[in-house]
C-alpha cells in the first residue's frame, strides 16, 4: 500500500471517529433539550431542529464508529 493511500484511509477513519463523537454529543444534547423543554422559555437556541432525536443521533454515531473501526483495521492490515 502506498503512503498516500495509507494516509488517506487513516485520515478518513479519524474523521469518521470524530463525526461519531459529535453525534454522541448531539444525542446527549437532544436528550437534555427534550427533558428541559418544559422548564425554560422556548427560544431558537433551546429548540432542536425538527426531526432530530437522540435515537437518530445514536444510530448515526454507531454506524460511523463501526465504519471508522473497519476502515482503520482494513488500512492497518493492508499496510502490513
């Protein structure tokens, strides 16, 4: 495997891992917004966009984490 392909694969795996972290973060934020919705005045900042649910964010995070892991292991196996 060439160095540029190794670096591109590894960079893609890292970016997908960061996206998974972001999705887990947003899932927790959406949960907190759902729980506290009745306790604060609704503003544009406290209302999550329509269609965003904690379960949806977690599903995206798990998929991204799985793809990142497979990609990272594949790159490491092909490099060796």
